[in-house]
C-alpha cells in the first residue's frame, strides 16, 4: 500500500511525539477516582494500573502476591485471600473501620465497610476491581439481633445520595470515605508493582 505524501509529515510528527512523550508516561501515578460507578446495578470500581515494562507479567504477579501478603495477612478484619496462579490474580475479602467525619450534631459514627477486590496481572499492568461493598454500624443496635446492613448501591451512588433525606449526611460521608479507601488501595498497589 502506497502512502499519500500529505500523511507522511503527520506520521513523522506522531512518531516523534510518541518517542519524546512515551517514556515519561511510564511510572505515572494512577488517576484519582472521584465518582461512584454503577455497572449492571452494582457499584464496581475498576482501575487499570499501568506497569513499567522492566518487569514481565510473572515478576509483577510475584510482587502482587508479596504486597497482598504484607498488606492483609495478620489483619483481624481480613475475611479471606485467594491466589490464582493460573490467572495471575489475587482476590481479597476484607473489612475496614471507617470513622465518619463529625456530623452536624457534633457526633462521629464508626462504620464497618465490607468489600472484595480482584487484582489481575496482565502484560501491560494490573486490573483492580473493587466490588461487593456493604456497610454496617460498628456498634450493634440493642433493639435488634442482626445489624442493619447498607449495600453500596443503596447508599453511596449519586441517586442514593440525592434521594436520601434523613440519612443524607451519613451517605455523603460514607461516599467520601469509600472513595478515599479505594484511591488508597489503587495508590498502594500501583506503588507495589
């Protein structure tokens, strides 16, 4: 196929830009997540973490395993951790204590966030998916044997926050703290790889 002469300068310019800018893109920090995505009715945070090309996928998987073991082993809130060597992925089910900012009446509420994430190594980096998020008050209600559980889909989505009247402040604070936790997870994993 013969190239038209009008496209040659454009091709040269694109190649030069890739040569000059390409190396500076490696090792960039991941973008901050600032919204709550809903996929098929479920809150699912997905982030692709590009990796430096100095390591191959197997070496990155070893780093992922080491990071998961160091970060979650021994944590009393860890529910489970699974390593899949064939798929080069790690699945972690855990909980986190969230101390919400002071509300308008001056009180602070502590919530327990349950979540699951999958981190899967690819040739270009790592795909992180945080899902199955729920919340419950840290202290049990004396009037009920079972704690009240708030699914993320009914708590931190744009629609849930907008439709809430009496729990709006709690939902806004849970949303902020969830985004902070997910962004910290992204940042920590990105640095480990």
